[in-house]
C-alpha cells in the first residue's frame, strides 16, 4: 500500500520535498537537563553573549549594554559600557581585554573599567 | 576570508587552532574553514541538517564544542524558508508579531566533536527555564547560559567537566604558551587600533 502511495505521490506531486528534519534520537535525544540550570542573580533582560575574564568577572551583553558581574553567584552587576547599537558576541584575552561585537560598528576592545582601548572596524581581505 | 554566506554566526577557533568553526543559522549547518595546515583555505560542511537554528559556538573542556540552538525547526517554517516570495509577502502584509518563526519555546544546547558528531544535547523542552538560547560559556565546571529572548543568566553544573578549565585559557594563554600554529588567529587581534 505504501508503495502504491509512494508511486501516486511521485506522479501527482513530483516537486514535493522529502521532510528532512532529523529524528531527535541518539545525541539529539530530548531530556530535561536544562531544568537543572539555576538562575544566577536577579533578572537580566535579553542576555545575549557571555564571557569570563582571568579575574573571574562574568561579562554579559544585553541590548546596547555590557554588564560586568562579580561576587559570589555574580549577583553584583555593574554597567560596563553602553554603545549606540546592540552589543553581541564577547571574547576576552589578556592581550586585548574584553572584545565586544557591536552591531554595524565593528569590534570594540575594552579594559576592565570599560574604557575603550580601540576598535576593529575592518579586516584585511 | 569568505563571502556570500547565509547568516554566518557563532564563530569559534577549533581546539587545535587550525580551523574556524562557524554556523549558518538559516541553513542549519556547521562549517569548518581551515586557516592552517595542509587544508589551509578549504571550506567544508562539518554537520548539516541540524534540528534547530544554530547560534553561538564555544569550546568545551573535553575537546568538543558547545552549540546553542536558538530555535527549533518545524515543517511549516522549513517550507517558508524555501520560498522567499512567501516570506516577502508575509513581512509586507502582516504585522511582525504574527510572522511565522522557528519554535522558540524550547531550549537546546548541543555538544559536537571535530568530526561533526553530536555527542550530547541539553534540553529545556517546555521552555520554562532557558528557552531561545543564544550563547553558553563553560567556565570552571559550570556552563553559563544566555538567551536573547530570555530574562536570566543560567548556570548548569557539569559534574564530568574539568573544574579548572577556562575558555580564555584554552583560547589564548595555553595556546600562546605552547606556541601553536594559530599565530594567524592572534594576528587578527593586532588589528585593533587606538581609539
């Protein structure tokens, strides 16, 4: 029966895509492991990217701002810097300090006080 | 380096410093672009047909990688993604809060290895604790979780993870000590100019 249906489908619906969303098994098997994640500190609206520096400060980009979170459970939060556009991905290295991707502007390098060290606005092609 | 990409996102340097991993969010793929070694300059698909839309990638302490899935695919949304004219009519004719969108009432982080195999996944199927995850960062035995549509930072204990491992050490300090082949990667940061 399924063979007949398959043939009919191919005749009448030759352009129909095969549904390709993978089955959620093996490594994708659903579970509830994230329910064990604990909220740290108070609420933060739209925390996008996270990184931690060598001193244990957690930096979080949220909207146009970057927060510096310290203390036990990172509950002490201070605005580090505010940009004119949304802040996205974050990275930290000793050499560059905190690197912040700023929408439409480039990558900004900051020291631990939030002072701008420099901007990367274009890369070599 | 590369152009004409479909929503490139989630850039991460591989553990050996020889390749850049990145995702195409709308194509549900993980790519690898070699920046050193024999395969320098080659681009390859590391994993495809993911069940959701990938966002941030970060290294994991066990030599694998964490990847956030910001939304989950559905047959209807897949169909819409295959038809640009439909999407154009949608954005012109109906308000944004009624647009079709991926399943965002889920939370999912997957862990994959250098062969593109998915080793493990962490789910929040009800989207109660951490839906719409856009990033995660492993640090000293914990995974820190953020989400653009969320209102909290999550922390998940990783009992099997190295409690001393930090991502900044993995990306920068350790590699610098070892003088690995990733000199070209560090050179990028030298482009930062004075304000």
